[in-house]
DNA sequence: CATAAAATACGTCATTTGACGTATTTTTAA
DNA sequence: TTAAAAATACGTCAAATGACGTATTTTATG
C-alpha cells in the first residue's frame, strides 16, 4: 500500500524540491500540498487519510508549530515530520512539545528522507544527526528559560572551539586540554583567546557561563 | 587513519558478538576491552588514545553510567556510545546526563553499528529509533532525578565560603569579590583555599562544578 | 582552483591564581 | 566561660592565565 504524504510549505521552489526527491520512490503518494498551517487544517478536514505530514515551520497565516499542535490534537495518528532550515533550540523544542514525531533539515538527501518516512511510520523518531545532538543537549540542560534578546545574539563557535570550551568547563587546564586533543598548549591558548573575543568575556568561568546560556555547550 | 575503539562489557559472549560485528570493517581497531568501569578507567590512564568507547550499563565494580561520567570529566574528547539491552527511561536519561554521545541497543546490526561510530565521530548523536523516540518523550515531559549517594557525601561549607563560591561561579576575580563583600583580597584567597581543601579540588571551575553537583550553591 | 575560514604554533609580558605558612580577632556552641 | 570554628589578614613563590602580535598549514566551499 502506498504511503500517503502531505506537504505544508509556503515556498513553491522548496515544494518542488521535496516532490522531486520523493518522486524516486514508488511507495510514496503526495496527497496534497498546503501553503500554510491554516490551509493544511482545512484540507485535512476534507480528507484526513494521510500517513505523514512534512511540515515547514516558518509559514504565513499559521506556522508549522501551531499547525502541528492542532493536527496532533485532532488526528493523533498522523505522523508529523518537521522539515525546515532552522536548527535553533527554540524551534526544535517547541516542535517536539507540539507533538512532532521527527525533525529534519531540508538539506537532507532523497534516500534519507524516504528512510525517515518509513522510520516515523515504524514509531521511530527520525532526526538529522545535528538535531539529535541538540535534543540530547536540551535533555542535559533542562533550563528552558525565556531567552533575552542578548542570549539570541548569534555567536558561532567553530568545532574546535566548542571542543575546547567543553574541556575548559570540566576544569581542565591548558596543558591537559592540549594533551587530550593532541595539539600544542599554544594553540589551545590561541583558541581560548578567540573564544573569549567571540563571547566577549575575559575568563574561563564567564566563557562557560555564557556558552551554557547560549546552549553552545 | 584507523578508528580506535574500546569496549566496556562484562559479558564475554557479548564482547565476542561486538568484536565479530566490527571485524567486517577495516577502519576499526579495537584498542582494548574492559570488564567493568573501574578496569576501563585504569586502562585509559595508561593509554587514552581512544576515539570511541562502547559502554555497557550493567557491570560489576563500576557501572557504565558512573564510568561515563568519570571518563567525560577527564577526557571530554572521547566519544561514548552506550550499548546495552536496557531501554528504560531512567537509564537513557542518566546516561545522557552523564555525558553519553549516543545510545544503541545491542540488537543493532553490524552496518548500523559502524555507521553509528562514524556518526558520533562527526559530532552526531547516534540512537536506535526506539531510543530517539524515548528522548523526545523525555523532552516533552521532563523528569526529575534523585541524587546519588556520592553527590550527598557530607561537605560543610561555611556561610562565608558559600557566599564566595557563588561569586566565583559568576566569573568574578578575587579583587571584585573582596570589594563586593567588603573584605581584603587576602581573605578571599584564604577562604578559597579552604573551599578547595574541603571539596578536594584545585581550581575554580572544579569547585563550582562539584558544589553544583552537591547542591551547595 | 581560488579564496575564506579554521586550525596550527610560538613569543612576550603583566596579571591572576593556587598552595604554602603564620597570626589575630570574632563568633558559636558546649 | 572556654574551647572550637569561622573570619579576618599578610607574605611568598611557582604556576597558570589572559592579551597582545605574527605566521604557516589545512580544510571547506563556491
């Protein structure tokens, strides 16, 4: 039996992309496409025989999170996979709270998208690796305080910088960090200097505090 | 370059099974096998050049969750994948809190195990689908964990010491703390020295971490 | 393949921190 | 009231940290 998919996505071009990705698979039928949450709810009212909804987050009229909540309240059997470009903690958390069964980034390739649809129908929780990581971090750090404007100011730490900051947060000194990462202590110090500049702090404790507040570690 | 794996698992047969699964892959080297957490810590002290640890949970001497915590404190760069038969919420949650990077069930097939090792080295969070689902559920309704015995081991900080430790945890230096509390920097330093002795630590970050774990601040 | 970003590494210098020792005053509790 | 605990304070010295500058190599990305 064919898998019945609905797509909620306002960007026409992205809808095309998703359709093309799914066109490779014979077990997939796209039942309908909605340009926003409100339209999705309307179409579902006419026909709720849908297995999986691929849901964008940012949409006019009604966003994907609100739509997820409504759909899940009325048709809990329908699986919802968020399919979005946003990997912010806030969106991920809100989506999961709203009842989303999976969370994928739009860059996902066709095969993985298809696998994810099968997985969600098998009571799994498909997530792109980076999202899985973020959910674990959210679980570790159960501080869901409202972010202030300052907290959301985008700060990008590189992979190495994040790694070093984590080691700093464990109380390790420069030499131990250097040993662990098999680099010179000079390099560790340079990375830390860069971290401090990015976070606008002047010592380890402040750096760790700020990074935790921004969910960077 | 080969991927260096360590296994912590008390059951001989299961060790064999894991070894067989990994034997298919040429990019994998099994550095060593430990029969429990204590043995693992010992072997890591001799040689910490390990990329990924596959960790059982139920082991004699020291279980996998405690071992995860210790390894992550000393060698945060080592990735840890829990590999166990237990899919209880409690175990999953505790493992993640302890710092595990992934959580797989032992029934996993060879290919997926290999993929997971690559994924965790790529900063992902490999999980079997049923575990991924449980983490989402845990995120939806956050649980609260009881303290372990060790966390409650009696350490008494005086009122002044607690006060100073809180200021330390905010990233303030000795001089600023002295100003805030209207005492001499020398006194601040002496208090901190006493705090370190009581908590058996050697720098600010460790002191703050330990105090938080013991709910002293 | 070119360019940008990231990671690597060293040197210097002032400041801060951590680990000692010693000692006086104040507070708390038996 | 007296002993113990807590708080106060200073000095010294080695080690660690933070803030600069400079420069080469490696990795990503269009």
